[in-house]
């Protein structure tokens, strides 16, 4: 559950549910952890690829990591001082890769898929963002995390608009979320939408405002304290510029 727009209370989120669970077998905590993993697997894949693993091995390592992380006893390793899911996930992955170097590859390949993801999409995204970039594995992880976060927020915002019968408006104004300019002047865009030009500008303002709120709500899912949201947002913005 995220904090409602405009609310002042930091509601229970996926990561706070994980941190608060005293019992490693707590079903809510395990499901919360699985939800976070399903959303934020691309950074893990990018990290493994930047560490020199092949696409097939990076996919296997990511799935093997999920199998290990989501075991019933895995939550015993989670501590409240690890306040950000992003930091916890990277440290846990690094530990997993270290362990895997001492194991036979064939033993891991039988683990099966624990979290569903499209390996082809992961590899195409990696090639687009990192194949020719001189970035470290850690920087690749943070950038992939930030890109995944923005894509997740955009999809959820689109779904919100479509649920309100405004899917067409979202599609027409989505360009403004990335800071891009529309190929159409506002006056022409207004004509196509059947709105006045001032109404289009108001719609753009509202879309951007809702996007910022959705972004903060999504970040709140991955940190333990409300005061961490702004710091995490700042760090992820920096990750996109590296």
C-alpha cells in the first residue's frame, strides 16, 4: 500500500512489511519481497552482465539469486538498518555471485524460474544502455534501477488514466513526462483533443504533478522511512546522468 496522494502518513509499504516481519515465514513479508523482485529484476541482470557474464549466465544467476532470496529462511538475513531495498538487493547479489563462483554451473541451471522476466527484453535493454558505456557494474545497477523505476511509474500512471477513461489524453501528453516537446504545437494538439489551449496546459500540469506523486509513492515502496524518499530520489536522478 502506498501513501495516498496528499496524505501525511507514511503507510505500510512492500519493503517496510519485509523489514517489520519478525517471522521469516511471514506470508505478507514473503509476498512483499517477491513483488519487489518481480519489479526490480533488470538492475540485477545489468549488474551481472557488466561483471562479464554472458546473457545466458546472467539470466541463470538472476534466477538462482531469486530462488535463494525467496526461500522461507531468507528473510532472517534482512535487518532494519538496511533501510533501502536497492542497497540490500545489490549487497545480496554480490554475496550470491561470490558463492556461485565456487559452485558447478550445472547445479544452478536446474533451479527453474522463480520470478518471471523476459531475458530478450533484458538483453536488448542492456545493449541499448550499457554495452558501449564505460560504466562500472555498480553504476549500471543504479542506472538500470532508475530506468526501471521510471518505466514502472509511467505504466502505473497510464493504467490510472485509462481507468478514469482518459487513456487517450495520457497517450497524447505522455511526451511531457520526459521533458520532451510535442511534435505538435499546443494549439494543434488542443484541436485534436477537443480542448482549448489553456485546458491542454492545465492537463499537462496535472499529469506532471500526478507523475511526481506516483514516483514518490513508488520510491516509498523500497525505503523504510519517509525521510529516505527524498534522498533516494536525489540519488536515482544522479544515476541517470552518469
